[in-house]
C-alpha cells in the first residue's frame, strides 16, 4: 500500500514536470511580395473601334426626268467607267418632242432663207430706186424676225435633245456600284436615287465612335488600322475628318481615317482601328495589383513603418489592355502590392522588393 502511494506521488510530479516543459513555437517568416510605388504618370486612353472601308468620294446617281425604267445594265458590285450607260427610261415622249423640234427648226431655216433672199432682192432694187425705202425696211424687219424664230427653234431642239439624253443614266466617273434603288418596269421620279457610285481612288476607314470618347477633347490624329480578319496587315493612318454633329439615335460621332495607297482593301472590308484620345495624367497600376474587398475593387497597401499590409478600397477611372487607372483611393508614393497578394491577410507582416 505504501509502495502504491509512492508511485502515485511520482506520477503526479512527472505530470507537473511535463506541463512546465513548454515548447516554443517559432514565428512565421514575413510574406514575400513585390510592390510598386504609386506615381502620377501621363497616359493616353485608347479604344478599339470597328468600322469599314469606304470610298472617299461617293455619289448618288439619279435621272433628271421622270419615267418608266425599261433597261438596267448594272447591279451592285459592278465596276463602271465614266460615261457608261447604267439604265434607260422609256423615251417615246422625249423622242417625239425631238422630232417636233427638229421639224420646227427645218421650217424656220426655210423661212429664214426665204426672208434672206427677199431682203437681198429689196437691197438691189432700192439701189436702182425701183422700190421705196419703206419696202426695204419691211423686208429687213421680216428677216430679223425669221432669224429670231430660227434661233428659238434651234434652242428648242437642243432642249428636246437634252431631255432625250436625260432618259439615259450615265456614270459620272470610274467606280463601283455599291447600292441600287431601281428595277425594270418601275416608274421613277426626277432626282430619285437610282444607284450609289463609289469612285475609284482614295479610300477611308470610317468609324462611329461614342461621344463619351470626346469628352476630354479631340482624338489623336494617329490611328492604327487593320482588317478584322487579319490583324497582321495593320497600317498607320491619320484622321482626315471628324463629323461636327452627333448621331442622336446612336450617340456616336463619325470619324474618317485616310488610308494609305498600300492598303488596297476592298470596299466594305470590316476593319478595326485603335484610336487614342488626348493625353491625361493619373495613377496607373498593373492588373496584378487588383484585389477584392467584399466584392469591391481594392489593392493591398504596405505600411513601410511597421511592414504590415492593409486592404484599401479604390475606384477605377478606366480599364486598359494591361493596366488600369485609379480614380480614388491611392495617393502618390503609396506602396502597392503587385505580386504575392493572393494569400495576404489584414495586418500581416511582409518583406518586399520592387520600386
């Protein structure tokens, strides 16, 4: 019994000794991160806008008289030459007017010839004092009247021939028909659009840009343009024209970019253009710096005094290809974590490298 008591006391002391022998837990090393010092820099906002290739000069072709279409010789996509007949109207009425005017001209010529002979005869007779001077004056008056009638008839014939020529619609320049608004058998009115002709020659890339892009001024004149289907064919181009008005339905402003002769892209080719606005200043950070604070955009901020990190909410002015511009929440010289921030926690001590 005494032996058991001694063993029990020994076990108690052994347990107490074990409790006093505490193992020290080593503190974790600082989390390694990469940082960047926030600074105000100059940047140029840019946007990639899709558009299409159009002819620099484009005209609407229409008949100058009304009538029924009896022939259409071209269609959309046809390449035409200057002076080529594109379509014809029924010219029965105009042809009849020409015949009447031509007959009237022939009659006027005959009368003028007759009056000329009569005046010449009166001139000879007055020299021989066979007739009175009043008869010569009358003959001269009739000659002048016949001459005026002849000129009127000639003008009427020219007008009728012009009206006849208006029944043929001709191309005003070399180019490609890009739109058609008439069909054979259709009755058209004067000045009604029949074809749209894109002239051969210089080409433009045309873009419709949202007006918000112009809030801080006109865009840069330099634009990079490339076909949507092959971005390797990009070319440098210049803004040639900015529309002074806004498309109120779409809220866009049209920009025309002059293409170089080397960019021999067909009309209607879809293109993409990188357009830059006026230079601005702001704090630009890489996308790797973005963190989240309960679903809101934030960044990890390093306190250089105690070497700890804290999560700070920010607002973003704009997102770009490889970085973003901070609107609020970051001040110049703040140390922002750009790498290693995925596993950080509030107040954690870090060791950093970077600018």
